[in-house]
C-alpha cells in the first residue's frame, strides 16, 4: 500500500470487532507516527494506549463524571459559519441516516453520541496528551502526529476514529490517568479492527471539490 491509497482508504470507523491488536502492533504504530513533522523537533505529544481492564476502568470513571465542557465547545467554533456549517450538518445527517436514526429521534441521536464515551466499542483507546503551556503551533504538530498514526493504521489493516470528544472530560481524565501537570488530553483515538458488517461503517464522508478551497498560481 502506498500513501495515496492509505489517504483514500482512511475513514472514521465507529464500530469495531472485539479482537484487540497486539501490543507490538500498537507500539509500532505509535513509534512510526512519531516521525511526524514537528516544529523545532519539540515532539509535543504524550500518548497513552489502553486496552482490557485499564481501558474499562477509564470508561467507567468517565461514565461517573459530569462533562466539564459541552461537546460543541470542544470541537467547533461558536456560531459556525458557511460553508462549514453546511458541511457539518450534512455530515451529521449522513451519519444518522446510515443507522436509520431520523432527524426528530432525539433519544436515538443521544444514544449514538454516548458511544463516543465508549471509544465506539474499540478494544484499544489512545489518549494523545499535550502540555497546556504549548501553543497553537504545537497543536498543529499534534494533528500531524494524528494523521501519521491513522495512515499507518490503515497500512496495517487497522481502523481508527479520532475524537475531540474526550476534551469534555480533560480534568477527570488527567486525574484518572495520573498525567503529570500540566498535561491534559488533547484528543482520543479509537483503534481496532473494523466491523465491516456494521451499517454505520458504510459512511464515507464527502470532501469539497478542489476549486472551493485551493488556488494554484504561477503554474
């Protein structure tokens, strides 16, 4: 598999098989992703991979905790404007349509949202953490690390879903995970083998055409 194939095959998977990848496989992904570009070679990421009882303990702790922030506050700017508002709305509608949840089915939508707090059933949950003193440039580095990790996972036959959702519980997670101050969870990643029979995994998010966001000059 080459990089272009991995880019086209990567999707946000929201249903996983119970089989967990081996410790060696997870370690290989984490280490390979650390080749990501990093300004000043700061490598600002700190990554925890959990499975089995440690993962179950964290999920139970989060289930008992009250959200510290609203999900929208942690993931999107307030009063999202066009064309981003329409893109987000369409993506949400496509997702719920794939699992037969109607727009007015509030309970069904909340039930699906709650699966974020279970890593969508993935057997491995990764928490990518950052020192809160880091700035915007280092958060860009985290994004490059995340993309590298997800592409490496595709190459190894694994599936992922990146989740900003976990920032709703950043203080609770920091305490439970015993993160050194002033580290906090930046995002989580569900990792495992895709359940190809799950309807929700038929979703392939669309992408805006090149002319909407790119401008080539001098060619």
